[in-house]
C-alpha cells in the first residue's frame, strides 16, 4: 500500500471527512480502498467527475465533510461545475492524481496533464502540485483548515512521478 494513501486517509478521517466521491483510478486505488473499508466514511463511485461536485455540495448542506478524488483528465469535466462551489461558497477538497507528466505513455493524457493546474486556478481553485510521496499527507492536512473553516477550494495534485508508471499491459 502506498505510504501517501495511508497518510492522506488518516488526515481525512481525523478531520471528520465522511463522504469520499471518486472516479476509479489506479493512482487512487489504495486511498479509495481505505475509504471504502471505513464504516464511518461513505465512499461513492462516480460515473463522471462533475457528479462529485454536486455530491459534495449536498453533503455539505447536510452537515458532512467530503473529498473528491479523481485523475487529472477529469478536471476538464468539472470546469463548469466549479462555479457552483465558488458562487455558493461550498468548501471543496480534491485529491487529483496526475497524468500527462513523468513517463506518460498515453499521448491523449498530455494536454490535460499539462494544463490541469492552470484550469483549476482559473476556476478559482487553489492547486498545489506535490512531487514527493512524503509531502502528500501534510499537504492535505494543510488544506483541511482553509477548506472546511473558510470554505476554500483546494486541489492537492499528486505528481505522476509519485505513482507507479501506468501502462496498457506493455
């Protein structure tokens, strides 16, 4: 199990995060499994990333804290929905695993991987790129206060070099 997934899960759990919305992704696999195994947390698989934003808005209005976990290719799917969290001042915490970076084999991932951080920032989301496994948990811990106390929108972006190299079975 990846060290950073365990660190992030501990932070989420201790901060009272009870809703974990995710689109399945190998880079998030360990974190998703931890969320699914925790009886105090509801892990919700999504068909598209923007569904997660609506889920988290509803969770917040119902008194729950949540996190959206997705791959960088899903950032583009969420651009219009970010306005909901911004206009309604709904807190948003995202864990985004990156593609289109270090040792990317799939050229279709490159455009969003190269631009996801800029798109997030243009949409009013603070985006923090984390390039080493030991720093992922602390970055999430640093984001928890501003997100849930001040209704901030923060994406912790896990650089592709932190995860195993993905292939199509090559």
